[in-house]
C-alpha cells in the first residue's frame, strides 16, 4: 500500500493548506489534559509551514452530534497548539464551522499563519459525509492534507468526501507524516509479521472487541485475553464469576471464537487467576482467586500473578506484539499490577511492539515505559480496524 504523501504535493509556497488533524483530546477543567495527539501532528504542521504555506487546521472534539456544544469548543486546543508551535493560532468560537467570517479569515491567511476551525462535528454534515459540507470546506484552502489517523475509520466529510473532492478537481491531497507513519507501522502487523505474533487484548467489554478477536484468530499465533472482557469467556463455559462484568448475550460468539482458535491452532489464553474484591475502590479488601471461582458478592478487577507470569512467558517468545486494552482497573493502584506486568513484559521484549487505545497508552505513560514500545498509535478504534485488515475510508482515498 502506498499513500500520497507530503512530497507528492509539489510546491506549497503561498498556498493555503487544509490539515485535518485528530485533536479529539481529553479535557479537564477546560484545559487539554493530554496533548499527545497535538504533539503527534507537529512534524506535518511544521513541514508544511516551512514550505511557505499557511494552515487551515481542523478537527472534531468529542461527540456533539451536529450541534453547537459550548463544552466542545476548540478554544483549549487552540491555546495548546499555539504553545506547541510557538506562534499565534487564530481561533474564533463560531456557530457554523464554515460561515462568512471563517471564509474571510481563511482567505486573508498569509504564509506562516495558522487558523483553527471550530469543532467539525458542530455541523451535521461532517458525520453524514455530506458532499455539500465537504465542498464548503474545500473552498477554504488550495491543498488538502490528512494527518488524523484516529479518524480514518470514519466515513466523515473531512476525511472521506473532502479529499475525494480535491482529487476529483485535480487539486493536491495527501497523507501527513503522522498518518504515513501509522500506516507504515501497522502494515507490519498485516503484511508478513515476524512470528510468533502475539496479541494482548483487554478492556471492559468483549462486545467492543469481538470483530478484532474474529479477525486476529486468522492472523496471530497467540491471543492473550485479560480485563473484564475475559469473564464473558469464563462464564460462557460455566465458570463462577461472582459479580464480575459479563455480557451473556455474547456467549455464543465467544464460544465460537474459542472453537475457531482451536481449529486454527491459535493459542487463545484466558486468565488462570484474578484479583477479586467486593467493590472497585482503593480501600477494598482484595484477594487472588482462580478465575472460575470468584465468590458471590465479589468481582474480578485484575488478572492475578500467575496469569501475569504466564502471559509474560508467551510475550517473551514473541517477535511481533499488539496490545490494546488494560488487564484490570489500573487507575486504582490495588488493581494495577496486571496491566503493569503486561506492559513491562512487552516493553522488555525485543519484538516489534504496537500499542493502541487511550487506556493502554495512559497506563504506559503512567509507568514511564513509552521508550520500550516500537509504535504507540494515536488511534484506538482506527488502529484495531486497520490491523483487522479492513478498508478504511480515510486511507483508501489517499492510496496511489
Ligand atoms: C477517537 O478518539 O477515537 C477518534 O478521534 C475518533 O472519534 P470517535 O470515536 O468519536 O469517532
Ligand atoms: Mg473512538
């Protein structure tokens, strides 16, 4: 797969470049709580600016569903972006993403100047992939760049209809450096991964991961499953899971996944032991129990030490590793050991390792283990859909 990239754009001096970024970042008290996604877009922004262009930067934030929501305005993001570029970023809270004032502001941009649009999802046309909204966005710039890897799995106007329109009109459109780097790293998991290829999946809900599990069974050598989602597997086979999270309407599907793994000769490993407590709190009394023996009135909140050891043994043999989702309630220290153990095992291995998903990333950050991973993806859903081998609208449109 080859994507059009910044070097395919030709000379951008004096041009206005529309850059779709994924600045869907966590906010706390009206400030950006984690700026990793903003930082990740800097190579592209700086390269385009260096080429003598001006920038029209655009993102969504949260899920305002086509309506103006005060708490979803881009103001905090504009502030952080200005700090990171070390220069001014024009931003005006507007009710229309593209109205006359925005058109005037963009038309007046001079080389080196940056304007940030209002939250793209304030316009109902964004999520509908509406060609009319796309053509209004297209009027704001001469060149299109997509650096929003976290959104390429969405068929939304700014990542799908807009680049398609640019290309149809014979105008330049390309992937930015982040999108290019993400696709290159994740492609290594899709195309001839070094083996053994081990996937570690966690998180609360198995329903979010069933399609990933289904696709990975055909691709990996081992699938290690932790987090609360493991309990649906355990309960489906009659294990005692106490009050642990469970999705009984998914029993059929998880049993089918286990059968398929067995037929394919793929190791699908569930926890052997778990850390259980009566409540999710710092003070809760906890103890380690066999996975199929969680007492009534208690729930499993982390994988146990024997499971960590077993998972670490499989991870140590791996040449390629994918990790998505925590092994337990790692935000609470008493239930963090499983996630910490798995993170440390991956960080300590020489395998090509990729992590996606906000929770796993924040665990790695908290543990200071960033250096131990080959690729930290800025996309959660997007990275999973990519490694499942699906066609992603924002990627397909930029393929050469
Ligand atoms: C994300 O954070 O997952 C991306 O920005 C996409 O957002 P969405 O899941 O709301 O489409
Ligand atoms: Mg998402």
